[in-house]
C-alpha cells in the first residue's frame, strides 16, 4: 500500500514530513484530519496529534523528526540525514534551532485576528467538512490561536514577530556560509525540516516577511526545485 500521512495542511511539523517525502519522490497519500474531533486518527489510541505516518508496511510512526528519520531509512536511495559524527552534530544543532524557530512561528501567523483568519482559510480548500463546520472551525480556531500566540510571545520573549522572523532568516543564511544548502551540495535533514516549516507560512504575511531576505528566499527556491509535486489531499483514509 502507499504510505499515508495524517496531517493538518498548515501544520509546520506536517510540512516537514511532506518535504522529505517529496524530496524522496515517494508516492504517498495525505489525509486531512478534522482539527476538532480528529476522527481520522481514531485508530491511534496512544498518540492523538499530527503528524502520524503509516508506512508502506502498515507501521505507524509519530512525531515529525522521528518520522523523517524513519522515511530516510525506509527509502535510502536519496540519503538525507548526515552520516559522519561531525556532520550529525552540526545537523542536530540546526534541527534543535528549527524547534526553537517553530515555537515562535505562531506569534507571527496568529499575531492579529485577521492574520489568524487568513491562516485558517486552508480548511475551506481541504478536508471533507460541511459548510458550517468549515466556518465554525475557522472562526473558533482563529480566535483561540490569537490568544495562544499572545501567550507564546510572552513565554518566548518575542516582542515583535516581524523582527523574530527576520532574525531567524538571517541566522539561517549566516549558517549556510555561502553553501547552497546546510548539507553542502545537497540538502540534509535540517534543510528539509526548515524548508518544511517555512512552507507552512507560504502565501501568508509571515511567509512574506521571511522572503524579504533575498538569500533566504533563494535557498527556499533551490530546495523547492528538488522536490516532486505535492500530492492531492485525501478526504479520508483510502481517498485521494
């Protein structure tokens, strides 16, 4: 069977997984999970979050970075994660950096109610939900996430989301040290993880802030050119 990715379309962690699958050229199915009742992942009794990956043999793997490592081993033809100890240490450093980066991302995505509503528009394009469900999810989600974003900003000490994103883009560009990718001549796990995270804000005001850094935007384009097309989003298990 084809591998399945249970996801939210706008989730940065889910985008990390989609990115490595696209880089590997894997024919996979994406299944959009209802953000309120999560009925699509009712089979997962111990893990009630996304992403959830079910590989070609039917094995379930949870959490974005472990899933990425599993996929790299499952499809070894185009290796991603670093092999040498020194390279792994550098890669792990930037994977950890990406976790810090993604924690602050909601402060830019949901900093205002209009921006939050903008980010929840994805639900009108994917998922087998009725008209009222779509409206309800969008309005409820936007309101809740605006409050969550304020709490995150206070906890992480982020006073200006725009400056936070601009700083992160500059840090990443500096880490490239003139190389095409963090992995050198080809992307490594950190490249694909960070690209996936940025993919989740593409088309939003937060994404525009990142792309104001021309070198960061050029790096994103280099990664994108290496990826296969996005799959059609399935409405439920077995639908594509």
